C-alpha cells in the first residue's frame, strides 16, 4: 500500500491484515471511501464520521436487511471479528451499474418501498429524529438548526411540522444513482447507508428517476426534500444547501 496517498493509510486498516488500499472512490460527499483488495476480491473501505453507537446501528441494520434478502454491502469483519475498527468499515463490493432506464428506477422504487415495509417498527438511529421532531430536537444526521440563520429556519420548520402524521420507517436517505447498483441479474443493490435513519418514507421517493407518488403527494415530497437537504447540508455543503432553499422557496410561492 502507498502510505504517501492522502487519506486512509495502511495503519488505519491494520485490523484487516491482508487488506490493501487501491484508490479513493470519487463521489462521496461526506465520507472517505476507498476501493480495497482483500484476498483477491474488491472491497469498499469507509471511514465513518458517526459515533460508535450510530455506526453500530447502521451495521446492525445492514445485517437485518441482508437477512431479509435486501442486497446491501455485507460487512467484512476485522481479524478479531469486530464489525469496525476506530470508525473504519470494510464491506463487500457490489458489482453493477447505476439505474439507466425507467424500468430500472421503478425497480429501485419497489425495493425502497420493500425496505420501508420491512422496517416500519424499527428503532430510531442514535442522534437522529423524524423531521417533524426536528424543531424541538434541533439536530438530526448532519442537520443542526442552531447553525442555520433564523430566517431560514422559519422557512423550514413549517414544512417539517406538516409531516406530523406521515408514514415512517427506516429510510436509506440518499438513493441517488451512484448509491445504487443494478446487478447483471437485475437485482437492486443499495450502497452508502450513512444517512439512514427512521424518518418519513417520502424522503426516499421524492427524487428518483421516475415519479412514484401521486402528483400532489409528489409535490409535497419534493418540498420535504428541499427543506431537509437545506438543513442537512447547510454546514457541510452550503452552496448546495442554498440552492435547495431557493428551490423550496420557489415551490412554496407556487402553492
């Protein structure tokens, strides 16, 4: 391995004695992800920024979903059998391609809705809350209302509170093209569960390649998405967040 490469080094992954880092993977916004090689097979190597409790919840969720035939990245344990080491997680690589056609996206939507059915009673991830609880909790995932200007919070909060009675379950949280794999046999693989949590299911259904919800519900879901992405990205991706805020304000003006 090349310890001169920025980011992860061999010391970081010493808990996996035969693991080699190959290259950093582009596209991750908030986590460092590498392609690795372990015993001749590709693996994904990720450094999580979440607390130990939050990361443990995520990895237990993946084990639960795998047991219900959901295609997710299986954890490769350390030499001692641990699921992670100092925030580093190694997972099996899922080969495939991003969704390309309407049929692909409909298959993705079906799998996300199956995820929601499987986890309707699943416990909440540590340090997260459902969006309608955010005005009181103030923080969830990367959203921190106290770090956002009050005039922006005043735009977001009514949107969040409008989902008080919405259906909730575990949401993937970021089901865009690079986080999805369509395998050669047509299965849908879901990658990068860093933003998963129990929340309003429409989070997962508002920005897919095909509309899933009826028109009015889709418009509401898009506003939820704009509001959440504004809050979740305000600190870490401010330019992106400001753009989503503008989209939300335009949508509200056209109601």
